[in-house]
């Protein structure tokens, strides 16, 4: 893994005899972030976890933010382990989106970071390369493929970040009870359209991800089909 720091690092054992490297630091930081009771990541705690002087971290990462970005890129890499695009570009794109979504929910405390920050790391670039390649294979022009991938991945990340927001069981139960009371007490005179769909309101609080993913894939498939047809007939890229 590429190191975020100066090009030369003096490698010497920690107090516990372990030789630090970027991967070891990332793994320790991830353990602290996901520890029960909340995010416990600080440079001091990381030094304790590694059995090293906290300042040793800065030989490998410029600051804590750089370390967080490296962690995010590591998790993006886990998303594509074993992923092999098949002949059906739409099915492959769907699988890629589902993998990203599941990874975000598996690591909820890092979901917001992953949704809003570019890592510019090898794993993020490799994933983008896969996604753009699928859309190029669908017949989109280079510009369209890039923009469609951006729309696709940003939507997946945003919905995953929403669903990954942590609620305690008691908070979730309280929210469900509050929503149930709202459904029952809706005034048909004041909210006629919501009254018309009253029986379907409980479904509206479920994750929007599956339905939105369906719509995205359907829209891209339709546009891809039109694009391919235009190319076959006119021999040019659609606008």
C-alpha cells in the first residue's frame, strides 16, 4: 500500500517488538473506530494499541485525516474482492452497487466519510475504473460513461450513508412508534393525498436503496439500449 508521508521511513520495532507499517496502523485504527461504545480513535490511543510512541504514526501518515482517508480506501478495496464483471453490464453494475452498499453498512461509523470524501487511492480508482468500464461497454460515450458512473456511485453512497446512520434499538423503537402515531392521526381533510396512500405509508420508512437502484439500472439500461441503437444506425456517439 502506498504510504502517506515522506518517501523514506526508518523502520524500527515498537516497544512490543512489532515493526510498524501502514497496513498495521490502518488495521489498529479500524479496530479503535469500530470498538463498542463509540469511535475511540485518537493518535494517543492508537499509539497504545500499537505499543508505540504516538508520534510514530506521523512517519507513515501526515495526520489523522490522512489515516482516515487511507482506511476508507482500504474498505473500498474490500468491496471489490472477488468481483468479476460478467457479460451483462447492467447486472454487473447492480452487483457493484450492492457491494458498496453492504460495505458501507458493515462499517457504519465510516459511512459518512466514505460518502463525502475522495480518497484518490488505488482502490477507489480501481473501482471507478471498473464502473466506468461497464458503462463504456454498454455503449455510452466516454463523457456519458463518466457522468453516469458519478451519478450512480454518488447515489449509492448517499443512500448507504443514510441507512448506516446509527440508531440505538430504543431510538429505533421510539421512532417507529412516533411514525405509527402520525399515520393513524393524519387528517384526510388536511392531507388528502397522504390519506389516499395511508395504507402504504409504513413501507415509506424502509430503505429507499433497493427501489432507487432498480430505477437507476432501468434508466441506464434504457439509455444504453437507445445509445447502442443510435450507434448502429448512425455510427456516432449519442449526445
